């Protein structure tokens, strides 16, 4: 049985950051931490999510979009 790996790549003004995690939650929290560092300008951060579980990848992406919008409006 192979383990699903989650990779979130973020494009920031400081460069590209690739985060790899073994769980969906860990990947989302790691990416959230980076986004929170750009509070006030979170919509300037682009990202992509790669994993073999398409639904999990979509959940991470939607979570990060919601978070970025929340931080933008705060």
C-alpha cells in the first residue's frame, strides 16, 4: 500500500516554496502558516496542490482560498 504525499507549492514575492506532507491536514496547516506570514497581502501568494487524491487536493485548495480571502478582509 503506497502512502499519499501532499505537495503544496507557493509562489510568493520572496520566491517559490514547496511544502511536502504525509497528511492532508499537515499540508494545509503548513501552507496556512506561510499565508499568514503575508497577512494584509495574502492574495499576492499563488499556490498549487499536487497529490494522488484529487478530492483531498481540492479540499486543501478550497481551504487555502477561503483563508486568503479571510485574511484579505481582516
